[in-house]
């Protein structure tokens, strides 16, 4: 399978803990995006990268959230001091370049106890 | 402020029927309009997309109709099948910004 890969698929953690998710984009895709989806809603944009450069961040991305793409390949999204409201599906997408279709992975579902 | 409004919230059609989902947008700078299909536990999968220089695009049983003056676009699924039962999202983005703005989704059920 050469699609976008996300790990882990599910993460259960206690409130206040830190969590990190990983996204491996489709090979040769320069752009990588993070979205968050809550139950019954459409995905909401969080941030995106062009290679290793983070080009845009949403207001949704509070100080507790940080994303990296150190070598322009895979990306990580870290949430520090998790809160109940962080419970959601975190989706990663990639595209071959600007204004090209975005292809999504199957997401990481985060549950905060 | 919701920039992309999608309706209906849910839709039930019979096998072989036509499913129609509508979206309206506010930002006239939007210039890319994709539709995604999402099954439970899966990520959204790109179905079809359109840019405002055309009024209609067809791929197999899926057609997008686009009305620039009304700021509306719709997805038509012809000959709907039970396997089409999923949640459908419209989205929009504007040139120079890569973020997709999604509607709230339509849960489609196709009865056999």
C-alpha cells in the first residue's frame, strides 16, 4: 500500500499526558497537512508543510500543539498536557505540490480519559 | 462563521436512484472544490473535484455541478448503490492557501 500512513491508529491516554502521532506521506509528495476531525463534523485544518518548512498554522493549533517535518519526509504532531477537548481524529494528508489534490490517511483516533 | 454550508445532513435513497448533495460557499476567492467520501473508521477519500472555469465535471457515476454566480456546487451520484453508503464532504480552498475548508458532511444511506 503506497497511501498516506498514520501511526498509531488509536491512542488512549490520561488527561495531562503528552502524545505524539506520526504521518508518512505518499512518496514524492512535497506537501503534508494535518487536520482534526471531531464526531459529526468535517475535518478542520491545523497546519501544513512544504518539504520541511511549516508554512501555515491555524488558530486551532494552540501552544500545546507542535508539528515537525524534520527531513521533509515523515511528520510528527505532538500534543502536550492533553485536555478532554483534544479527543478527536487527527488526519494527515499529502499532495504532490501546490494546489494539487490532497490524499488522506486513515487517521489517529485520540481518546482522553 | 461557517464558510462552506452543506445540505442535507442525511439522505436516504433507494438502490438505483439519484443522490444529490448541495454545498454553498461564501468566499469568492475559493477556486478549488473537491468532494470526499468517508467510510467509518477511515480517512476521507477524494472522489472528484472541480475548478470554477467549468460548470460541470463527470467521472463515472459521480458528477459535480458548479454555479459560480450562485456560489453553489453539488454532487450527483447516479444509479446509487448500497456500497455508496458513506459520509460525503464538500470542501473548498483558495489560491495561495492550501487549507481545505470542509462542510459538515452528509450521511448517505442507499437501501437495497
